[in-house]
C-alpha cells in the first residue's frame, strides 16, 4: 500500500498591527505566504471611528484583521504553529487544513516540490 503524503494549509487571522511580525517569522522559515485584509465579527473589540470632520464618532461594526495563508509539508506544521505562537502576545486564530496536491503551473511539478 502506497501512502500519500499530504501538505497542510495554515491560515492565521491576526490584527493588522501584527502583520510584519508574522510575515518576518514565515520568511525566517523560508516559507512563502499570501495575506489579505479581512473584516469580521468576533470576540475582539471594535474601535470608535470619527466622521464628519471629527465632529461625530461611531463604533466600527466589524473588526479589521489580516489573514495570512501558507502551504507547508506535513512535517513542518508543528514548527510553523509553534513559531507563530512564539511571536508574542497577539490575538488571533490559527486554522490548519489538509491539501491533497499543489501544482506549479509553469514547471508542472506536483506536491511538495511545487511549493
């Protein structure tokens, strides 16, 4: 029986202010990543926003965060998660998903070699 090795997609949702710390950590591990701004309602508090030239304020309806996504070999998952947790006292969530295959469209390579 041939065992298929899987990769994992790690998604980290953190405050935008922590983006550079997380990206630098991923870079130090030699990982590539994608990040984008997200808005959502969670347990984190929202901020007051001034409007009308500063004469009024409203509370933001959604918290603004950043989602960072990377795909790694199964053997790297614990290292990446531990490195994220060691960044410091930041709020956020880490999600880990199975990835069956990755394909580099230019080189046509599959699996971990496509990363």
